[in-house]
C-alpha cells in the first residue's frame, strides 16, 4: 500500500473526522475508472476508501468512495433531472468530493486537484494541488492540526489563529508552495490569506 495512503490508514477516528479504509482491494469495473488508470495512486485510493469525512470550516470535507463517485457527479457534471452531461462541464473533470458543497475536482488529463464555488453560473477553478500525492499531504497536515483541537473557530466564527499559525508552520517546515496551500485551506474565497 502506498505511503501517502498508509498515513491516512493510520489515523484513528475521533470527534473531528471519520476515515475508514478496507484492507481488501476493491475491483473497480465502472466506466469512470477506466479513465483513471494512468494515475495509480488515485486508483489505489478508490480501491480502499470506504468513508472520508473531515471537519471543515463551514460544514465538512467529504471525499467519495468508489460507490459514491457516480452519484457525486450529479449537480456538477451531470444534470440531476435529465441525467445529461452539463454543457459547461469539462469532460476531463471528475468530482472526487466536496467541501461545504463546493466540488473537489480531479482533472484526469493534468492530474491536478481544483475546487470552485458552486451556484454562480460558471466554474472558476482554484488550483488546490498539483497532484493527488500533494493533495493527500495537505489532508494529512489538516487532520494532524485539528485532531487534538476541541475548538476550530473563535468567537467571531473564524478559524482560530492557533490553527492558522500551526498550518503556516507546517507548510513552511515542509517547504511547500504557499499559494497552493493557501488555496487549500481557504478555498480562495472564504478566508483571508495566511501568508
């Protein structure tokens, strides 16, 4: 099993997040997965993921399991009434989850991860990470930071400054691209810049 995924396997469930993986490998037979086979890490992810739900700013960050992936396209890539592809949706975009109802998009061609605000009439993509490995690194940083915290928000319903400081320190320590990780944590429209 890949080391990035293994890190998430080692996390324990608590009040802040709910992550479950299966040791047994699932066979991914659906048409949607045939397009993913050039990225072995994301294929492995879907072969093992059962539940991934992490406390996020407003609501939760959910990543879909292989059984949720098809339905997860509804309302973003596929019209939920007609079951037709939505015209302004790029055929290379696959919704792999959502954060506060905004899609987390995996670009099958570039292998980059994006997000975008839903319900505004067009998709203005915000780059979250350059690849799936980087995305899992971000998730691990976030989970490590919030896992021992009882309170994420301050009295003004903003993320507590202690959490933001820890996040900034981890990003700097790992020498990661500050702009990408700034986008990850605030999804570019909700929180002021961390740097």
